[in-house]
């Protein structure tokens, strides 16, 4: 078991952030997030997540028109914003990522199956991404309040990659954190059969 300090940093005291300190996030740190997150599991090792780190002022301006009003100011202020997307044609890489079996054939010509696998595994990778970011000392603020079509047109113009959610990254201003909401107990959310 990892120690209490690590458990707090990943889960128990980690919070969703809405305000950001004026402290930049380096390329190297963003790279470290992926270097950890990429080891977490996906079905048939399919790894459909595709991530754009929006960090420059020009890229932030490109993102701006897609943001909902409640997410606008904090996203423009965040040192970086990750667009967590998923590649709807992820199966093209399966011969390399899962060479022991022909998994690609399950998805070629079956867009519904590809969409289900891409969204499921891409969402899992988004969650792993948040935990990895916390593990390297970053704070996160995930957001689904934005116009996906606008983000896709601006950042994924070839149409293959679809946005899932956004995640602001940086060093959070603890004074802007909202009150912690309750969580479901084990008894409410789980059962052992
Ligand atoms: C996928 C996802 C989408 C979210 N979308 C938004 C959003 O659009 N705007 C916002 O202010 N918070 C958003 N949140 C933040 C959640 O409300 C927050 O993570 C949750 O209430 C838990 O807060 P805590 O981590 O501080 O306990 C989102 C969180 C997730 C994981």
C-alpha cells in the first residue's frame, strides 16, 4: 500500500480547483503526466485518448469561444488546459499495441463498437490522467461545460479525434476551492456478493 501522504495527494485531500496561482507548468512536467498515465490499463491496450495541452496565449484564444461562461475566466487563467480527446480510429494502431491477436478486425467497419470502446477507454484514460497529474504535484480542474463541436473544429479538424472533457492544470489557489461535497459510502455505492 502506498503511504498516507500519497493517498491524500491522489484522493483524500486532492480538490477540484477553480483559481490558479501565477506559476507556469513546464513542458517537462506535462510530459511526465503522460509518461505515468500511459501505463494504466485500457481494453486490448487500445489507448484511444489523445491529449492537446493548450498553454500558449494563442491556443487559449482558440479555445475561448468554446467555453461555457462559468468555465471561461478560470480556464483562461490556468497555466495549461488539457483537452482530453479520443481517437475514433484508434483501432488502426492495435496491430502495434496488441500484437498477440487481431483485435483491429472487431472495429473496422463497425463505428458503433469503435465509438463505445473509444469513449469508454478514453474516459478511463482521462481519469488516469487526473490521478497522474496529481501524482506529479499538479492540481486539476476537470470540465465538461464547453461546446465539443467548437473544440473539435478548432483542435481536431480532421474529424477523427473527438473531445471528451477539458482539464485545467496548474497550482491551485486554495482560497477559491468550493466546499467539499459528501461522497457516497461503501454501503450506498457498493456491494460484495
Ligand atoms: C468530467 C468532469 C466534468 C466537470 N465539469 C465541470 C464544469 O464544467 N465546470 C465546473 O466548474 N466543474 C466541473 N467539474 C468539477 C466537479 O464538479 C468536481 O470535480 C466535483 O464536484 C468534485 O469536487 P472536489 O474534487 O473538489 O471534491 C467536472 C468534473 C469532472 C470530473
